[in-house]
C-alpha cells in the first residue's frame, strides 16, 4: 500500500461528542437513510458571537451577515435569526426564506444578480440592497418611484481595485462597479436621493489572499472619501466574506500530502489519486508544471482570526491599521462570512454499500450517495472521512481505498484522492465527512439518475442527551421552552 497519508479532519465543539456517539449515528442513518445531512444550529449561534468579539476588540460597530448560499438549512437560518445575526441573500428564494425564518428587514442584505421581482420584494420589504451595477441602482430607483415605496437603503459593490504597491491588483470580476471609475455611480446616487439612501460601498473578492483584501478595503476607504465629497454621507463598508476555514487537524499531514503528490506526479512513488490525477499538477519531461488547484485545507489563520488579521493590517497608502482607519471615520463595518460562520456546524453521513478490488490492487468502496451529496471535488477540499463501524473494526490495520458513488458514471468519485482509513470498511459501516455545512453539504446536490438526495436533520442538546428533528421542524425554541 505504500506510505499511509492521512488528512484527518479537525473536529471541535459539539460536533466532536456527537460524532463519537456511534450508536446514535447508526440509529439516525437507519431511520432516515443515506446520504444524510446533519446540522448543529446551536453551534452556528456561537460562531456569530466569535465574529462579533473581533469587531468589539477593534471598537467597531456594524454587523455579521451570514452568506445564505453556503447552506440552505432551515434550522441554521432560523438559529441565526434567533441569535441576532444578519443574513446576506443572493436570490428571490433566499430573501423569501430569510423573511419567513424571522429576520427583520434591517438585518437582511440583498446581493447577487437581481431580477425585477427580486428587486421589488427587496424594496417592498425594506431590506438593504447591495447593488452590482449602476444600471441596477437605476432600475431599483424606478421601482421605488413607480410603486410609491419608501426610500431604500443601498450599498454599491466595487471591484477592480488597484493597490498602491506594484504587486497587488485584485483579479477581474463580472460583479461590481469599477473602483477606478466611480463617477457614474456618484451621479446616479445623487440623482435618485429621494429613492435611494446610500449607506456605503462594498467588496466581495473571490480569493482568500490577504493582500488583495487589504487593497480592496483601502480602495473602499478612498471611495468613501469621494462619496463624501459629493455630499452623499456614506457611513458603512461591507467587506464581504472569504475568511477561510481550517478543515484539517494537523498541518504536517497537509504539508506531507502535498509533497508526496508532487512525487507521485513525477512517478517517484505510487499514485495517491485515481488514475494519477494531479489536481492541477502535471509531469512534463520530469518537471512538475501547473499549480495545485485545491482549497488550502489546513489554514493557520481562518475565520474570526482572519478578520482580526485583516483589520490589523497596515494600509500601504495611509500607513495605519485598516481597522483603525475605519474607526477614525466612524464607519460601520459589515462582514458576510459563509463557510467560516458554519465551522463545525454539520456533517454528511454515507453508508458503505460494497467493498471490493478493482483488479489492479486498489480497494473500491461504494457508498449510498454520490459526489454531489458531499461536494469535496467541486470545491477542492481534501480530507478524510471518519469511519464508524457497525460492529467491531476489521483487523489488518490502515487501508487505502477509493470512495465511489451510486451513479453509473466513471467520474462519480466522492474524492479522487486515495483515502486512508484506520481499518478496511465493511458494508453497513458509516463514513462521516465532518465540517461540511459550508458549501460541501447541499450547494451542488442534485437528483441525478433519480437517486435520492440527502435529508437534513438538526441535532441539539437536551440535558445530557442528543435529540434530533427534521431540518424544517427546528425552531430556536425547540427542546428549550414549554409553551402554555
């Protein structure tokens, strides 16, 4: 089998004791089938508080808006509403969901591509509209005027920030108004003062790179000055999400695996992936070319710590910490974490259906689920599942296996990486992928070939015991209060 290369997941908070309760896991999987999503709504409320503490440490007012697209769970959204969080919705359906889950309009931020119906409901309900273009702002103003609606609070998303250094330039984006040419933005906001109440500017970059984020925040500060000079009185900056999540327990395992993958691509060791897949790396005449295109699964700074680091970063232009500059201007600071706010808030359970050999010395493990049920490959996240045997573990020590799905497609692999488990799994065992609530659980789930999609349950504490209910049945009063 060669060297064993684990990528063991980081499991903390309530998720740890829950996943240690093997009898409970088998009980719910037997009752509801595989695949099965499990969410922890009480954990997400605690995560909100961690982000709030960072803002408080920098003496900043503002708010935390959960990026709804990261997970569609009713229980998680309702728990966030109960915790006083804000929510970032990116579609008409998400806006309707947020309103129905208990969010009041002042705590809802409408983002993303917007239809006229979406804009109408946003304006009608009085939520903040975070606009991607000047045309969108003009269209919103027309809806407000035509229907006689109250003034709508708006923010303007900027993009294309040019850093003060020679090496920092944010990548091109199809979303947002060019920060270097915001004249038309100020014109439309000035023209429609009776319909649009301009709160401030925003950015949301498709990167976890700190230098790009710092350059964008610096650019927003400059844009706020420009808006103030036009008499627009801006008062808030929205820095979006992208704070990252640390999936792995051990940095050494991640460093060793990436090093060994390079060796495997060069043919210096047995393959670590299905059919020698290189995750962006390739062998050209004995030289590794390309770039490793996976999520940095072990991150020493992520989530609230990343936000704190960003705010402590010194502005290259103003030579002062970015958080201090925001405070000096008395601006509110909004953040929109998705993945980071769902840290330790969920898991996916998959039942082992079949274990066999492929004739080439590799072990194939087919599970009752497929690659859309736990979206590791789509999001480039590499980590081991937790093996939950139904009986005694099989003898023989660690086993390197490939996990295949229930679709009759060659490409249906749960992960193209060879997964190492503490023992060879058997039919009836469970494989549990931990920390999947952010994008990995239901972002791309679908019913291909009429295979069932995962049900979702919410798990919560009731004294010393774990209780569960179907996701749609959870409310923040579930299991806590008696009524009547």
